[in-house]
């Protein structure tokens, strides 16, 4: 199992502890550099267009990180493909691939935060149609230097070359999904690796959807080793289980209650949080041993997980706490996973 971190480039750490954007960005790059040094496999940057996040141009952040790192893979998490031009998206990440000497990847999706749609002149009424068409074009560009293509949402291309080309022969493109069966089936039928975002409830409930992915992939002629499954969930590692919970709960409750007011969720309660930290719950929070055991349990529940990414900057944690957690993932959690 590959293990990494996804960040939304948060510019704030809890009420009254906001950072300047310059300092927040500098600290994020320091965390990516640290993740590379301590042995994490991948670091992802999300895409949002809101005041509290600095990740509206993830490929730029990743390019800066590429200059400071040597081995860690660098990916979007996710690129909101529906609201961007696939030609430009490919060019951005092909350029990143050249800068990083072949370490770039993309996770593409429709986006759970929808502010990009009106910002770039797209209608939410076309939410799925936009993604289907743009994914088709992106894969066409990834696989072919010269493109002949036409669709509904952009001008046609007539034997048009797209440059630069990625260093990797096929730039890795994962399909980021939530809970829609059609999205799982789409990823399988295209033979794309799957990144499942599970942020609430119990992880094992996604097994039927992962089975849909694998069944669709098998019907399309793809072998099991071609059908990779990734899992993205909130998590945090501290020296002990007790310390992890003490660090994580206050900010998690504050920020997710705030988000709940925007999206219609009830406030976070401690019993609810405890159920999410429990063995089958989604939150991967604890000391190294507990976290490693939970990752193995999640993998077994989903029929095998090839990659897990922690989403850690959603609980008001300080830079020092995040740096320590990254260190523990690299020096403690990953070695424990490799023993199994």
C-alpha cells in the first residue's frame, strides 16, 4: 500500500490562529519536502476557489514542490475537470511531469465544492455531461499527440497537436469518486485507477461500490492489477492514541460543524466523533500502531487498497503537529504496513 497526504492548502488553523497566505504556503511546501524526506509515497493538492484555501492552482504548488523534492509522487486531489479545459489541464501536468522528472499524476473529478462552475461560466445543470465529455478529451490527449475531436462544450480539434508531452509514456490519471455507482462503473470501464473519498460513516459500506468498479473493469477486459483502488480519508497520527484524539478532536469539531452549517449537516458531537475513530469508522486517527491496523482493516474491507492518502489540514492542526504526523507516518506507520 502506498501512503501519502492530501492537502487543500488551508490558510487557517482554527479560530483566531489564521496565518498570512505567504506563511501558509511556505509551510505547506515545507511539509511536502518533509514528506519526501521521511519516505511518504505521494502528496496531493486539492482544488478550491474559496477564501480559506490557497489551492486554486494546484499544479503551480506542485511544481514548486517538485523543485524541493526528489522521489515523492505529486498529484492533484482533485482537479475539477468539469470546470477546466482538458487541453490546459494536460499541458499543466505534463509540464509538472517534466519538472519533477516523471513524478506527476492527476486525480480528476467533478468536485464536491461547486464554486468553480459559476466562476468559469459553467452550469451545474451540466454537472455530469461536462465531466463525461472532458474526461474523454483528456484521455484522448494523454494517449495521442495529435487530436481530432469534437464535443458540446468546447471548440473542436482537427489533427491538432498538444504540447508538451509528459515524460511518463502515459501520465497517470486517477478518477476521483464519492458515492455514485455510475462513477465507479465509469472508472472500471475505462480501466482508470480509482480514488475513493470517504469522509464519514464506516469505510466498509463502500465495498459494494468498489465491487461495481472491479466488475466493470473486468467486463471491459482489464486485469485486476490494472484496477487500482485508492482511499482518501481524514486522519492524523500522534505518538499515542490519546494524544492524537486530544490534538485532533477540537479543531475537527469546530471546522466540520462550520462546514455542516453550510451543507445542512448537524453539529459534530463527541459520541459521533468516537464512533468515527472506532475500528470501522472512517477517521484514521491514533498512534502509529492503531493507524497501521486501521489501514490494513480498511484495505481488507474494500478487497484491497493500493494507496491511502491522509487529509490532515481539516482539523485546525498547527504546522508543527502536521510535520510531526508526517514524520510518524513515514518512520512508524509505513514500516508497520510493510511488515504485513
